């Protein structure tokens, strides 16, 4: 709280709100990046599984012909 009061006293209300908005955006961006990383890992895991299933299907298909 003391930090915010010092910022308002030093830079003014508008600049303090801009800094708070910037900090909020950076925090939200960090959460989005973490979620994207988790989605990437999940997608990679699913693609590896699907690739092995597809290769198995191709072997069965070629043996059937």
C-alpha cells in the first residue's frame, strides 16, 4: 500500500494506473503462456499416439492387399 501511495505522490494518478495496467497485462500474459505450453504438451502427446495408430493401420492395410 505504501508503494502505491509513493507512486501516486511521485508520478501522479494517471501514470500509476498505467503501471498497474501494465503489470496486470503482464500477469495475464504469463498465465496465457503457461496454458499454451500445457496445450502444446497435450497436443504433442496426442499426435505421437495418433501417429503410432496410423502406422499400425498402414501396416494392416498393406498386408491386406
